C-alpha cells in the first residue's frame, strides 16, 4: 500500500477485513470511503488505538506490515489465510506475502536450506517458520514480528486452544455454529464492493453449506474423464438442489502437466500437494466470469474432518500433522546429505508438549491448524488464486467460527459414521440430509494414473534423473522408486511428485 497517515505508514498489506463496518463505527472512519483507503484507515487507526493487540479486533484474512517511524511490525492472521515472509538483507528489513520478492532481492544471496528439504520430503510441504531459503523466514499464523532497526523479535499472540463445554448439548452447539455462520456471511453479503460472487463446490458438506448460506450466484468445480476421480456430478446435483448456476472445468493430463511449472513458480516454494495444480486451473477458469470466489477451507481442521483425526495415537507418539509423504527411513535412503540431527518431530514437538493433557482430537486439531492448514492448504489457495487474479474469500476460516468449534467436546464431533458431526448438524439447517451427511469429498486428481503414460511422464523422468537430481538424491534409490511405481505400486506416486516438484522449483530458482 505505502499509505501514510498521522505519521504511521502501511508498508505491506494483503487481505480482506470482513467486519469493516463495525470497525469503522468504533474507530470513527467514514464508511463511504473506497476499499483501499478505508482498509488503510482501519489498520492505522486500529494500530494507534490497540497497538500490537489490534489483530484481536479484526475478523477476516490479513498479512500486513506497519511502521511508526521507529519500528516496523508485521502481522499475520490467526490461522494463516494470507502468507507473510520476512528477512533482514544488507541491514534492511523486507517483508512480503510473496517469497519470490525476497528471494529475488538483488542484495540477497540465494542459499538452499537443506534442513527444509529433508523435512519437506517427509511432510510434503514447507513446514514451520523456516523456508527453503536460508535467511528468509515465514511468519507463522497468530504471530507478529517487530523490527527495531537492529534486530527482529517474534511474538505469538494467538494459539488455537480447545476448551470443551459440556454444559451445552450437541444441538445447542450446532445452533451456535449456525448462528456464527450466518453472522459471518451476513457481513460478506452486504459488502457493496463485491456485488457479484461465485463459489467453488466439491459436493461435500463444507462447500455445499457455504454455497447454500452465501450470496454466491454460481458454483464451480473441476472434473476429469477418469472414473473414480470425477466428482463433478455430485457437485452439479448439489447446485441444482440449491438452485445455483453451475460450471465444471474438465482437466486433462496435457493441461495439468503444462500448468505445474507455473504453479510451483507462483507458490514460490516446492509443494508436494498435487491438488494445487488443479486448484490453479480452476481459479484460471473461474476468473473468466468472476473476480471474488468463496472457498470452504478451515472446517476439517476446526471440527475434525480427516480420518487421521479418528485414528488413535499411541501415548508415546507425537502427532506429525495429517500429511506424510514419506517415512523417515525412505527420506534417509534417497537423500545424499541426510542429516540425522534433523528430526521430523522438530517443527511440532514444542506445541505438542504444550497441549499435552488435552483430549487427543483437540491435540491433533491444534497441530493441524498451526502447521498443516497454513503450510499446505493456505499456501496453495492464497498463492494460486492471487496469481490468477482471483480474490479468494474463506469465510469458514473466520476466527469466530473457530471460537464456536473450540468449545465443542470431541465426543460430539466424531461418531462411528461421521466426522465433524456438529458442523454437519448445523449445515442440515440449509441442506438436505443426503448432502449435509455425505462422506467427505474434495478435488482428487488422477495424476497417479496419468504418470504411467510415457506421453506425460517423460519430463518427470528426465527431471528425476537429471544433473540437478544427482546433487541431492541417490539415483539407484530413485530408480527403484520409479520402477516400483511403473510396476503397479501407485501408492508411491506422491513421493515421486514431491521430489519432482522440488527439482522443478530448484532449477527455476537457482
């Protein structure tokens, strides 16, 4: 933004302030101002009134930096919907939601962080506050960093703690969720800046409830010709039930593989989540007829929507998020410079100890919100949508909905038949039961099938056994992995894709 008011300067801003009306009233700001001027006035006035506690008053998604002339403060929203990276380069402080801006600074000397490579191969995404670049840090969700001209100081202002309230019944908790959803969406629906919105729809309960309760006039999904992967029929059925327009973008292997380099480039770091490419193609398609699009991220992590949330964990284990691409043994076998002092538990162990004593689901959700949700899901959705010129709104990631979820007992959330049961109960106020209680669906990608075709896998194979690959990986082990996959073991496709994504990124950036 670069806007200065009353001696306070906004250095960087990316986001959407959902409760701007109430903030304008409280901070005495003219509501008729245009969005950019209004949000700048809110940030500066909020900083003057509340200083570093200002994020507690803002509902929405945000990453911003603000300077009072002596110090610079960078904030990231509580669950990390927007990205924020920072570095001290040549004695100067730089920050941005796009890591590429920092890595391409002429004063910065690129050095690969091999610790992150080792962790990435296990998790499949860049986990924690380190990045793939030495000297460039990620500001974690619910944190702010202060630069005083000499040093940086990082402070955590929010932690996703669960405190179950057994005094309310399942139905009472569901009603609280329903009211919270209505409150959040009422703010979205009455925003004159966005008179037209559409929504992504997988056909699952999260996106279906969002479509039903919001002002989105049309639904969008991606589909494939391959049976077993295409769920567009379910999405279409839901859209018809709700009386919404519907469009599907059918993705073929040519378009998918051609899009991978663009996605990895725009994300700025390797990401082993193949759905990011499909999401990017979906964003590109929807941008032809809409600029603002809803998406239902956040519910699985707030309410317990993954199968990993149901599986019991041995008492002496640490929960390492719901995503694992490789075992530590596999990582050790393929890496040339495997460092045994880098433990996979490192990024999450401190927080895991902090939540010791809570019930198992609460512990898992705290970890997934703090690491997986921000490190994979939001990294994907924020960077890919932004690169496509789409403003993605994720109302179900609003802090108020988390606050409604955090007090629901785990025994209410997980039943033998269902995950996130209370949320489904709330959704049933807007949806037929066959949709509200439908099994989880998403945006699956048939890449595991496509990779077997020589027509598409040659560039991947060449990258796997390239000169760059020989710097990092044991070629005999990669050959064994590749042969296992081509021989019929589709389970290992995710490992191959994660390695390919890293090598592709490295060749583009180094």
